[in-house]
């Protein structure tokens, strides 16, 4: 990754009311609340209203959705929702894994133009792996890159595709973009003529759902948004498909050749809301199965004097299933302060943040042998601090760590916040690529490094069975180094060469 690129993982929402009588901004904001798990740094919307002088109008600020839209103050919130009212709108939640929290970096990005079909706004979820090349090519053609985000590159690229005197068919525009972009990119686009486009990248790395209820169309990064707005018939855009909506209705078109999917497995394991359904695989069901396969593969069977403790909150479902299949009690022995945000996102003072975030309950833990279940082990620093606290403050007798994701062996170039190769925990101990399960002697060394009595991961086969999709249809690149795009493979090869 370029040193100046701001890597982002976000959530997008789009809504269109074909009857033109409903202010869909309220629905977009509600959808952003449902996607707050996908970004807490900033939020924003762009609405379309031909009755305004500013046909497209964007409102965005730093903060959570509640803070940005003043939802704790009804009068202020109503003024925002009324001022930016429109019968079509897109919205965005952002977190950046590096760089500034400046409000100027909040999305959507709007490009104002005198010609209405060239006046547009975009919101983006994912990561362009070939950012460096795209940026350099734009700069060579006279563009000045101000914010160093994928979204800025995307905005300029779309602008170039809209050159000329006449508007261009959207499938042609996005087909050209697909030939340029390498990576994960879900895009919500709206222009001043009232055209809305929601597109999923040709690999389908990030999830994208849509549905219709009467005159209302809603699309979002996760199906939970649609469910909470009374839409029962939920569909998922296929990789390389786009949803086009305007005053005449909507249609789904293919803009890129059909490719083998590469659905991000980590969306089910960690990132997505428990109530969402991704490509017809419910997140809740997958996490239940992860716990089931962890139990099936558990090396310490018939330990009826143990209890199961989840690391809250994304590991709770897997831990409950693990406890059920192991016939052991599940106890909330580790409490989480939910107001501190995700330690996975935070990078500085991690040990102090972890201690602020988690509190061991001595009343439950003292003298006990526990299975500590977590969804993933990335750097190892969080779990090491948690285990230290379980011993020092919780007075546990033994800690046996169980992880619902195979070892993370490589960084993600497609939008999930993974540290650099040198910061990852597992590659230090797994010098050679493992194929399914980690050898016991290596696990013992890894357990010692984080202060656990034992450590075990779900096997790659177990995870694939839990998701219940063909292995070839999943992006497991951070596990098996099989990156689904050319630029991903090139970048990983460079990292490996540099590490030697």
C-alpha cells in the first residue's frame, strides 16, 4: 500500500422513492444506524431534490450517525432531515484505518458541474488494490490528488468517463471502470438528473443487498437495513451487476463479465451484523456453525470442569454454540465497555485500550479452567492483554484459547483492516504455509507467546463448511495467500520478497 493512501472499510445505503412523495433521507439515516458497525468515524448523505436550487445536496460530518444527524436533539435532527429532504439519496458510514478524521474526508464525495448528468456524488465501500497506479495515471493527466483516498480516485475516474457532450449509458461507464480498477468496490452513485446506480465489483468481495417495497427501493451493504425497513423480498446483487434507478423505475444489469466470486469470508466471521444475511448465508447461522466445528475439532474433550467464556461481542454466538456442543456452561466472565469502539480499528496504546474495554469478573472466573473463545487472532496483542487480565484480575486457573478463524497469514488489500505482514502474529510461527490445521507443536509455541495454556484454531475446512459455500467462491487470501485479483497477488509477492 502506498504510504499516503487512506485505507477504508465502510457501509453504504441508497434509497429511491418512485412516487416522489417520500423523503427517503430519513430511511437512509436509519440504514446508516444499522450499519454503524461498519464505521464510526464519520457519516453523510447526498439527496436529490429537483425542487431545490441545489438539486444535489450533501451533508456530512465527523462522528457517529447519532452525532452527525443530531438524533439526540429532535429539533436539530428534524431541521437537517427537512433541509436535505429528497425522494432519492445515498448515504455512507466511514472508518479509516489510517490518516485523518477530517470532515472533508467524510463521504459521499460530490462533484458539482453545470451539466446535470455530470453533477454527481458517490459513496464507496472497499479498497482499490491498484491505488498507486491509478493515482499516478491521473496525476500524469493533470489531476491533483488532494485527499489520497480511494474515493477521490474513483470520483476523478468517473469524471473522466463522463467526458464529452452527451451522457453515456451507465453499463458502459462502469464496464470501463471495471477494466481499470483492481480490488473490492461497492459504489453508490447519484446524479443531478435523478439517476441512481449501485454497483458491486466483479469479484463480489463485499456484500450488497437490495429490495423493493411498493414505491420504495433500498440498497445497502447489509440486508439488516432492508429487514428493518419492512422489506421482506431481499435480493443480493451478483458480482459484476449494477442496479440502475430513475423516475421510470429500476433494473438490474450486468456491467462486467461474470467471474468466479471471491466473497470475503471475514464478513461472516467478524465484520457484518449478526442479523444480516450475506449472499443467502445468514451471519448468525455461520457463527453458530463455527462454534460447532470448533467443538468437533476440539483436542481437549470430556472436560466437564471447564467453562466457556466469549470475548464480547462478535464471538458470543460461536462461543455459545461451542459450549452447547461441548456440554459446558457459557458464562459472561468478560464484560465489554461498548462505548470505546473496536480495538480492531484502534492502533495506538492497544494494551491500555484493551484494559479499559474489557473487565474480567473475578466472581465467575476465580480458580476456574476456561475455554476463551474469540473470532480471530490478528496481532496477538489484544488477546495477550486479555489473558494477562484474566489471570491477574480474574484469578483464572487455566486459559485455553479457541479461535473461530484460521491463522491470519497475510494482509488484506481489499478493505478489511489488517496490519502489515510483519505485525501479524501467526507468520512468526508458521514459517511455511499450512494447508488446513496448525501442527500441535507450533500451537504450543504460539499459546506460550500469548500467555495461554493452549491455543487452537478452527481448520480452514471447518470454516468453509460453516459458511457452506464452495471454497473457490470465497476470498481466504489472508489465510491461504490465494489473492483473487492480479494486483493482490503482485503486492503479496512483493511483501514476501521484502521480508526475506
